[in-house]
C-alpha cells in the first residue's frame, strides 16, 4: 500500500510539473499577450515569471525527492528532476534579474542591452524547452516502467 502511494505521488509530481510547464508556455503566456497586448502583457508576465520559476523549481525538487522511493523510477530520473529544479531556481535568482536589467536598459535606448536582452530571452526560452523535454522523458520512463 505504501509503495503504491509513493508511486502515485511521484507520478503526480512529475506529471504536474510537465502539465504546468506546457500550460504556461502554450496557453497562459500567449493568452496574456492576446488579452492584454504587448506592453501590458509584458509587464504582467514579468511579474509572473518569478513565481513560475519558484513554483516549477520547488515542484521539480519535490518530485526528485519522491522518485528514489518510487518503484517505477530510476535514480537517473530523480537526478534529472533535481537538476531541472536547480536550473529553475538559477533562472529565477540569476538569469531573470539580468534579463530584466537588459530589458529596462534596452527600452531606455541602449542598443547593446536590447541585443543582450534578445539573446538572453532566446536562451531562457531554449533552456525552458530543454527542461520541458527532460521532464517529458522522465514522465515517459516513469509510466513505461
């Protein structure tokens, strides 16, 4: 009975991270820009991203903590979820402030900062996509076990 509960909790944790990431990227963020417009949507998303990164980081680390005890997971899956969680937290506390500073400077007319913002934004989107793929791999391996 206890093993089944841990297995279910591990599955819910990993699936929850994946579902939240997909929802945020493909439903929530685009809808914010559609409904609020580019300028207001950008300001709103800027306020949401710190919460997104913290929530996804915490949920990924929680999943990583559960997976070593689940019969349907491998140690590599727990390690992958822990790394994904750490990357979320690094994005929140390191990358996001740099991105925001460059966005502000770019909007104030600093052409070099605008270029840095564009590069950092593309990098953050790419990192998020890689994280999403990593969570999907863990989820598929978990379910297939």
